[in-house]
């Protein structure tokens, strides 16, 4: 069965949908949702987020070169969709319309989101053009996890019920875990 380009991309399911915060040149925070993201390096720890140049977030990242990555749970699906639909350009106060609250980060200027269960503070290491998006690689300079969801060296995504975007309005949440017995 042949697929068009949008359908092809949806064949690869993703890491937890996250809200990325950035700041503009006036120091004002913006938040937007990102489901295209990936770990890229253990040492130093690095993650990549795929950012369309149409996002206000993209301009913030290229000028301030810092972002925070905040993993939210299914309880915040409305807010994830809201900040993922509204642009700061038209709705500079979009965060005020949500239940998401900002708190100071430890090492970067963009604040992080209190309601998250995973927080990563990142400094941009490189930006690479790829088709209609840019691969923004960030070095994780600080990270924390809600200890309720950390056990035996593993993040309990299934218990935290993080959101994994399939496409459009659909997400996988938690799900069954399979352990290889080999
Ligand atoms: C669930 C979800 C996932 C998204 N993932 C991405 C993504 O990976 N990359 C991207 O460039 N935009 C993504 N978006 C779109 C942006 O979040 C959206 O365009 C947002 O309004 C940008 O806000 P800004 O212009 O204030 O930066 C996603 C939106 C939603 C709802």
C-alpha cells in the first residue's frame, strides 16, 4: 500500500510529546508542543527536537540558544493541544489560558513547567536543516524527574501516562510493557 508524505511520517511512533519553553529577545517565555524529538547522545546527554521555521519557538531558539523540554501527562492533554495550536505571534499570553505554570530553571534562562514529570534544561549544540524542519540538537545541562515515576533506573512512562502522539488528535498513553526474556 502506498502512502503520501504525511502518512509516511506517521508510521514511526514517537517519544513523549513535550512542551518546549524558550524566551524571546525581551526575555518573554513561550511554550509550544513537540512530538518529533529524540535522544541523540549518552555522553554528553543530548536530545534533538525537530522544529519548523514557521514556529515562533524557532526564532527564540536561534537567538537565545536555550530551551527546556517538559514531559506532560494525559491530564494536561488540553493544554498540550492548546499551546500546540496557538502561536505566540497571535497569542502572546497563551500560557495564561492553560493550567501550566512556570518556575525558574536551574541553568538556563527559559523557565520550566511545574506540572511536568520530566524536565530537561538544554543549551543548543547545533541546528541542522532537514527538509521543512530543522533538527535542533541540545545538550542537556540539567534534568530532573518526578521521583514517583522513577524506579530501578527507569522512567515509568506507563505509570506516568505520558502522551505519545500518533498524529492529528490521537495519542498513545502508557500502554503494555513487554520485557525480553533472553
Ligand atoms: C501534539 C503536537 C505536536 C507537535 N509537534 C511539533 C513538532 O514536533 N515540531 C514542530 O515544529 N511543531 C510541532 N507542533 C506544532 C507547534 O506546537 C505549533 O505550531 C505551535 O503553535 C507553535 O507555537 P509557536 O509559534 O508559539 O512556537 C505540534 C503540535 C501539536 C499539537
